């Protein structure tokens, strides 16, 4: 009988609500019937609560008890949640009784070595369906399981999903979501945008990207240093007053994403610079319809996937830093994310500008992106281009029109 694999005898760090939501995100975002396996389940844990909350009609969830629980405690807990939950959740004695699932979640953070992490992955491998995601966490602090975390990320790099840092957990955790076999491209259209710990909620409809929190923290730190260095001067007010607008630059509002599968949404907020047909051999033969959007420093700079698809490639082209609103921006530094979609190859270019010097892309090759899902950002004014198969897409916007990332339909697939 195979129980939940233990990777360390060290005390197990706790998993708070936010980390639990990150661990179960790949299960929660599925809009089609999905099976999930949660190993190391604790009847009182936030991870079990988050997995149960994610259940939809047609879903199934299998629980394997961890060191701090038992099958009786888990069954009692699930039964107490009512028949709707009990009908969809199965509690087993050991992994031997479990079946391969679409999502496998390890409910207890790893605290062991890279070798122990590899052993765990090998043991759980036979419970992963084709294209399944393995979700687990390890402490993120310096000197703690760094080897295990690095090994886990390398293991999943081929078909990716990514890694999320959960700072608001004691201790902070890094959640790794790994895929060891390719997912079907069609699966992307069945997903909701993933929960991202990189977005810090302020209200139910407004978030701040973690880059904004860090930038605001730096400006406040500078203000504190200036105050201490020259207590009689008012110079410290300059960085102090800049903290709020700097954080606001990284605002990340919730958006209503159109459900029409043929709709292509804008990848960013801003003004349409150009709509043109062109060829670009980097993305394949044939013509592409390119829609370029300029982002001023006052626009939201979080970038979103314009269509559902699987990340097939990511590369950066070197160049200059010309004004993103000018023709010279064609030769600026740009990061390209190439998607395989049900309608053909789609690419998104994140271009730097006169002020923008940093591009953030958070979707490794192999990742499935839902339409409207956040995948990166560009700091301080720039341009985002969307390339669509010209023979299958029709533009619905014109030059000078204002668009909203994740909401405005900029084009539609015609076949």
C-alpha cells in the first residue's frame, strides 16, 4: 500500500488561504469536467477547502490523507459539507487506490532535498494524465530547499506552466505548477484566466501588480533614507509623494472577457496605432494581420492574451528605445510570445519605448493561456502588437481608436 510520499522529516510550513488558492489554481480555472488528485490532504487545511470550493458539476476530487489527518477525519469532514460535495469527492487510504488525474496537487510544502523532490515527482508521475499539471510548493526563503525548488522548475521547464511566489504566507512559499507532457491546444479554450499571485488585490475589482508594490516600496525607502540623512530638509517629500502614482502605474483592474470563441481581444489598453497586413517569416509563411496599440504612461500596462492558446515560443529581439508611437519603434527591443491556437499561429510583441526599458513575461513555453489572461507587463509607456493569420481574421478597429485590454474585441476569426 502506497501512502502519501514523505520528502522530509523537518517541520512542515503552513499553507495559508492565498497559497492554497495558488496551489489549486489549475483545478479552479477549468471550465470543463476535470479530475483532481490531492495528496497529503489535511481535513483542516486551506488547501482542501480551496479544492472543494473549486468543484463544478462534472468534476471529481480524490483525497489522499497526509501525516496530520486520516481517512476517517477526511470522510467526516467531506460528509459534513453536504451531499453535493460528498458525491464529487472520494477519500482513499493510499495512492494505490487513486486514478490518473488532470490536476495533481501536493497539499503539504516540500522541505527536503532535490533528490527527495525528484523521488516524489517520479512517484506521482503515474498519476498524471496526458497534459496534466502537478502543483506543489516549497519554502521560498534563502537557504531553504533551494535545490529542490530549482530541480522542480527544471523538471517542468519543457512543457511549463510556471512558478508563483506567495509572499503573504508564513513562511513565504513558491508554488510550482509543472507539466511533463504537452497539453492539447484545444484545452486552452476551456480555461478561465489563471489566478496570479503577482497581482495584489486592493478591492474586488482592482489589483496592483507585484512590480508596483516593489516600486512603491523602493520610493518609500528612498524617502525614509532622505529623511534620516537630512532631517531639516523637505527633499524626502519628493520620493514619498511619488509612491502612490508609481504604484498606480502598475494597477491591474479586473476585466470582463468576451465569451465568443471567435473574438480576439486587445492585449493592452491604449490607442490603435496601425492595422496592416504583412509577412513575418519568424511566425511562419503567409500574411499576418498586425494590430499595433500604443500605451501611454497613463494606461494600464498589464498585458493579456488576446486569444486562448498554448505558448509555442518566446524570444527577444534586440534593438533601440525610440518613441513607441513612431515608425522607428519597429526596431526597438521587443519580446515575442508565439501561441499555437485553434485558428493558427498568433503572436504578441511587447515593445519597449522611449521610457520603457523592462519587459516582464510570465508564461513559459508550454503554458496554456486563456483569452484575457494576464501574462506580463511593460514598464512605463510602450507598444503591444498582435499578429493574426490574415486569411482567418478580420479587423474590427481603426487607427486612433481607444481599446481596453482583455475586453475590447479588436478582430474576429472568420473561419
